[in-house]
C-alpha cells in the first residue's frame, strides 16, 4: 500500500524541483526527504527517480505516479475542505496571488466589498505576481487563490490538483497615437487590421511573459514579425510610449492605466480575448471564506468587464 504522505512528498518534489528546495519548503532535512522518497520507491516497486547531473528527476513511472497523486490528493483535499467547512466558525485566512492589472483594478473593489461585512469577511492577504509564479505559489501551498489570465491565442493549461473559476473576459486593444492612426486612415474606435501596422515600430511586454507571446502570435497571424523598439513589463509604460508616438502596442483593456493620455484605442478586426480566472486547489472552493472571496471576485469581474 502506498503511503499518502510519500505521494505528497513526490508531488512536492515536482513542484519545487530539487530535494533541497523541497526540504526547505517542508521544513525537513535533505536526508529525511531522500529517505521518504526511497521508501516510496520500495512501496511502488519501480524506480521513480533518476540522476541527472547533480540533481534528481522523475522517471516515466515517477511522472505517472505524480499524476495519480494529484487526483488522490485532490480528493483528500475535497474531504478536508468539507470537514473544515462544517466546523469553520472563524473568519478564515485568504491568501491571494494575483497578476498586476487585476491587483490594481479588481482587488481594491474586492477589499472594499468584503470590508462592508466585517464579521463574515476573511482575513485577506494579497501578493502581486505574474500568472506562472501565482500558480506555483498556489500549488506549493503559499497561496489559497491564484488570479491568472490566459489569451485566446495563448491558452494556459489547468494544473493537476487545481480547479478553475471563470471571472471575466476582456478584449485586447490596439493602442496607437492619434497622429499615427490618422496616417493609417484609422478612424477613432474603428476596428484595426494588424497587417496595416507591419512596418511600424512595436512596443512589447517582457519576453518572459505570455503577454509578449500574445503580441508575437497576433502579429504572426497577421503575416509579419513585429519590430520592437521598447520592451517593458508595465503596461502603463507602454501606454505612455504610445502617447509619445514611439510605436504601437497590444494592451488588454484592464491593463490600461486610469489616465491613458493621448492614445487612440481600437478593437481588432480579428478579436483577441484575455480571460481572467481564479484557481484554487481541488475542493478548497467549498470553504466558506474562500467561496466568499470567489463570489466577490466574480461580481467585481462582471462589473469591470
């Protein structure tokens, strides 16, 4: 019989990457982690780990077992959540990892809405981070909710052991200066054909983000590779550069700053959508305090959308 604690440890090893990082995250010693993994290999009867340089990596059997472990641990999490919901009488702690524009637009509204009912509202903690790190924080147990986004051209897989809760959809807009729009014969608010801007300078998000990949794919679908003259992870920086007529940019509506300045915004003739979702570990959405946060996020997302 496989020990559930050992299965959880193997799953944590895949999340954290190394025995040392896993041991640090679980407040164990490295040898203790190695001993438990060796015990799991004896229980499984097949090698689960193999040497790769100075580190360990999962074998095919190890990856398969982790996939099964995610399902098993998810079911256990659901049972645990149901039991906690039955005995939950306190406020509860809700740790939310959220990408920057949602942190700026959605979370203040969530905070105000929850503050109106102080007796029932959870103790809220907010950490701003991009969707990838937010998801890893959720899976590592450092967050209870991860607010993430995915583009229609850049889908995002649902991690094992997690549930997705749809919050809102928003359009991705082409941002240009009014003068540049006029030079291209683009009327205010008119749908834009990206191919018209193939020879223009482009302003792109950082290359390590899905927002960057969105720009590359959208331009690729229009038949060209964009020529970037500026790269910035902050959409307010890109918007300011657009206003200075430094180039053009694709910007999700919620990522626009409150004061966009002298910028002309245009829907795309081949629409691109950014979907905003909240992720929870399987079963955790049953917990009253997290369900309250999710319901509030859905409401403010609908209002913002």
